[in-house]
C-alpha cells in the first residue's frame, strides 16, 4: 500500500472507530447484555471498506471528512447487522466471524437477532439526527437510499435469492443479479451516501459513480469467492470454498479460479475507466478499487 494512502486510511479508520465507539450504547446502560452484544458485533476488527468508500466519494464531491462520518457509520452498522443475521443457524449457520465466535455463539440466538434489529435502527437514527448536508431534502434522500439498499429490493432481497439458490445451478447472469443485490447494494449506498455529503457533483456524475460502485461491488464478491476457495484449498485440499461446500453457487464454482480472477480484473478496469473521467480527485476511490481487487483477506 502506498504510504500516502496508508496515512489517509489510518486517519479515517480512527475517525470511524471513535464515532462508532461513542455512538453505540454503553454497556452500563440497560439492557446491558444487548448493548454489550451490539458492541461485540461492530467493534471487532472489520476492514471498514464501506466507510472508506464513503470518505473517498465524499472527498470527490467536496465534502470534508467530518461531514461524512455519520453516513459512513450508518452504512457500516447495516453491514454489521447483516453479518450477525447472516451467521445465524437459520441462515449460514457460522460459528466464527472475524476470527472470533459469532454473535449468536457468544450471546445466544435471541440476543443476536435483537442485535441485528437494533443496529439497523441505530443506523437510521444516526442518519436522521446528524448534520449530513446543508440541504434537508438531500438528507432525506440519503435516508431513503440506504433504506432501499438494505431492503427487499436490495441486500435483504439478495439474501433471499441466495437462500433460495442452495442446491441449484445458477447461470452467470443469475449469480450476478444475486450479488448486485446481496453485496452490491450496500457498497453502492456507501459510495452514493458519501458523495451526497458534498455538493460538487451533478446528477449525471452520480449515475457514473453508481456504475463505478456497481463494478466494485461485483469485484468485491468475485474476490471474496476466490479468497474463500483459496482458503479451503490451503486448509483442506479442496478447491471450491465454503459456499460451494454448502451447495451454493459461487464465481469460482461456475468459472474456475483463473476465469474468476480475469473477471475481477475486468471489473477493476471498468471501474477505473469511470474514475478516469473524474480526474485526480478520484485518486482515493482508485486506490480503494485496487485494494478490493488485490486484497488477501
Ligand atoms: C441477513 C439481511 C441479511 C443480509 C446478509 C451481505 C450479506 C447479506 C451477507 C454476508 C455474506 C457474505 C460473507 C458475503 C460475502 C461478501 C461479504 C459481504 C463479505 C463480508 O464483508 P467484508 O469482507 O467484512 O467487508 P468485514 O469483516 O471486513 O467487515
């Protein structure tokens, strides 16, 4: 990672961690166990890719980093809620998340369910009560955008398609449709909400930025499938990855590792092509795109 990008990232990670730390309910506040579990689910070392995307998009649209914090935190809280619910026995039934016991393993299923519910509510509370932009209509549009992205025509809808795909053979377009919703909708929301904090972009540029976000959302998922397959190969001598072992279609199970890698690079090129039109102000988005495709974790 370029030292200048490293510094940029470190500064913003400190801002988001401290904002989340301060805005998650304290453990000495009732109901203490639920609040402890909410903090466990959020403050446990995620990569914070979505908040970093919000900061970078905010920079492109002329917003100061302090203006972007609440919006970036709201997106991260929705992400954290989705992981807690995704890990539940009725969904993916995972026992480890970020190298630690999942929320329901540590606190029990009923509490984990309420953690997800409460994180989702907190996200919208923060969006509604923070000064995100000077124009209240834009703030309302940001709330609407995140609600849509998290709901049945966004992330939750993608999860429904995912659950329904177990044991089925999906075509590449069907797999893409699922991931545009399941993983992509929130990544797009992170970019658009960050950009809405500033005032430098016109609606045509928002459309271009959304196309960029769609490409990196898919690239993120393709790389996730590749990393998952490689981890399985290293640990078990298998090549498919956890999802494929669970009988779920993945980019690797459909394309194989080599073609999946080519697809990730193709999406990276397409995303970079969009950013080129924005000039040097898009540097941070470019660096995050490269990180998403080149990451090893
Ligand atoms: C339960 C409504 C509901 C939705 C769940 C996104 C999602 C939908 C489930 C996650 C399943 C999963 C592991 C998908 C692969 C891509 C992905 C979103 C990985 C996790 O995101 P990272 O890598 O996680 O940003 P960290 O831990 O860094 O925050």
